[in-house]
């Protein structure tokens, strides 16, 4: 795939249901200060992605995000990272299907009355569940047949997905522009204080909206000139989507009629936010386009993440802690078809338990961030373990950015709110019995080394859970640690465990495999230069 293709695929993944719901969810939590939540969320994800640019160009492989921690810290940490990353990826598939059905349930046309029974009190009904399942199956089939079909499909609809948010910004701004909605003093700008601005970053779908940069990483082996295009693709896609998201949030804030804010931002009650706003402003043609896009945008993201999630699951099999059939690659199509089917089935199971967009995105954000904790530690550890490795892109500021990214990621996990933090950490740790089952089959060879290398993360997840429980009421805790001192405790804890993580890096057979892959990258780069 070319640079243009991967940027279009990334944008198709990034601009999904997040823009349709995120601005409304963030405004309800933080008021006009929600604009800062998008800036903070974008900054956190960019700093995380910064670490993966170096690693991704060193090891361009399918499902790479599921392997990197294994190279620097052995199989147990690799399994935890891959498991949490995979959980976050398969959650996106039902999220996008649910988002599509939620907007469908508000279609204004008389012939679409049947769709109104798909949603009740913000939760997908049994009838809506059948449509969600059908959409998940379609997501899977588009990927099942061809990577070219998937790439062409996402490139085609990316123009629509990018164009309509921009059109929405322009139209609602010209139709209704009230900059006074930002307020004239700090109290009006922060109507609920500064803590909700942070909480909205993780709990309003903002981290989720920026998460898709990893699509490029996970398709590394299918990218033309990965040593050049992976970094450029990540930067371009995050920059374009970030600008669109920030302007969308600003347009949502300034377009809101004063009458709608009479009871405060927390009482904004929309089920199809931008479409509902367009109707309030009397722009019915825009509302119709938005209802159409509510089908197209999540559809494009869902298709892209079926591709990414299947490659992540297939890559996990190489860790030898999953059944072999999961990692099977079709000889004809060169696709992980078995993994696609497994992910589709689990996505369907997941939506039975989590039937609302906001609940799914909160779970996903926390799981994603736990996976991302390993990135900064792995990037720095690989410099210590393999200084001779070929690095197509060697990041100059890594020693500063890596700990900063680790700290901000830790804070964002904390901002996910108790009890979501402990629930997601519990889901992550549920994978450990599977790891131990396969370790037992291998007679626990090398288990002690792998356990010591991963102990810092296991302890850190426990510590984060305790801090979340004891933390400020603004983040769902019992308020034993009050705001902002709870932030200080998280920062100090993060720096301690970051150092422990770096010192826990260990050379294993997995690292030797990484050396072989890196040698092929270096050979390819040398051949291209000649």
C-alpha cells in the first residue's frame, strides 16, 4: 500500500463515530472547556505514537503492536500488551456498529419508523442488536475477501468521511455562531471545574477517537517503503484528524442556541448530536447528510479495524500462547481469515453485554491506554538491548518524550474513572490463566525470566487500581486523595514504574527473532539505495 492509501485507511479509522458523538459527550462533561480535552487527548496520543514510529519502522510486520513488548521484556509482558491491545481493537468493531444503529434509530423519514425501535433510553434493543450483528458480519466480509478490496473501499469513503465533518463545521458555524458560549470569565469557561476536562479526555470518546493511528503499525508488512511511510502516515493522519476534531468541538460549542443552554451543558439531551443540532437550527438538508454519514463513517472505521484486529490476533499466536489456527494466514489471499472470524464472534458476544456507545468507548479507552504503557518503555529498552539495530528513524527526543508519554498515559488511565479502571484491568488480567495454561504445556521453560521482566507492569496495574479507588470524587474515587494531589501521586508513581520497566528489559529468544527481521529491513533499505 502507498503512503496515500495508508493515510486514507488511517483517516477512515480515525474519523468514525467519535466525531458524531464525542463533541456532545465532552460538552456535557466539561462545558466549553471541552475544547481543551481534545487538545490534551490529541497530545497524549501523538506522544504515544512518537515512540511507536521508531519501533514500527524497525520491525514492519503484520500485527506489530502485539509483538514489540515481547521483544524487549519476554513473552509474559508481550502477552499482557498484546491481550490489552487486542481487547481494545475488537471493542471498536461493535462500537462502530452500535453508533450506526443509534443514528439509524433517529432517522426522520416515515418509511424508517421501524428503526426507532432499535434504541431505547440510549441502549440498543434486541431488534437493534440483530442489525448490529449484521453490520459486524458485513465489516468482516469486506476484509475476508481481499486487502485490496478493503483498501479501495476505505479510500473511496474516506473522501466522504473527511468532507462531511468539514462541511458540518462550515455550515453550522455560518448558521449559528455564538462565541459568547465560551464565556467571558474562567468560571463560565470551566463551569464544572478543571477535573472534568481531564475526565472527558478518557470518558467522552476522545482517546478512542485518536486511537486508530495503530492501524498503520499493524499493517506494517503490507506497506510500500515502510521505513519511510509509517512515520509520515502516522503524523499526517493524526494532524489532519486532530484539526478536524478541534474545529468540530468549537463549532458545536458556538452553534448551540442560548435557549438550549438554559439548564446548563450537562442537560444537553441529544441521541444523534450533530443531526439533532442541525434540525434545531433548521438545516434539514445537513441533518439528512449527517444521518447518511452516521452510516458511512462508522462503517469505514469498522472495516478498517476488522483488518487491524485480525492482524493483532494472528500476531499473538506467534507468542505460542493461543491456538495455532488463530494465526493461520490464507495461502491464496495472504489474510488472517481465521482471526477475522474469531474477532467477529467475540465482537457479537461483547455487544450483548455492552449496548451503549459511551460505555463501550470508556472500556476501550482504558484498555487501549494500558496497551500503550508498554510503548515508551519498549522503545527505550530496545536502545539498551540492541544499540546496533538498524533504525530507519531514530528519534532525537526519545529520552524526554518516552517518560512524558508514560506519565500522560498513566494519568489518562486514571481519568477513565473508577470503577471502569478496575473493570478493564480485571479484563486484562483475565488473560493470564490462558498464558499460564500454555506455559504449563511448555513446562514453564524460561517462565521465571519472563515473570521478573513483567512484574513491574503487574504491580503497576494493581497500584493504579488502588490510586483510582482512593482518588478524587471527580474521577469516581472515595476522595481520600483529593484533586489535584491525586494527579501528583499518579505522576510520581508513573516515573517510578517507568524506571523499573526500563531496568526489567531482558534479552530472550524473541529478541533474536527481532534482530533477524531488522536485518531484512536493513538489507531492503540498502538495496533501494543502490
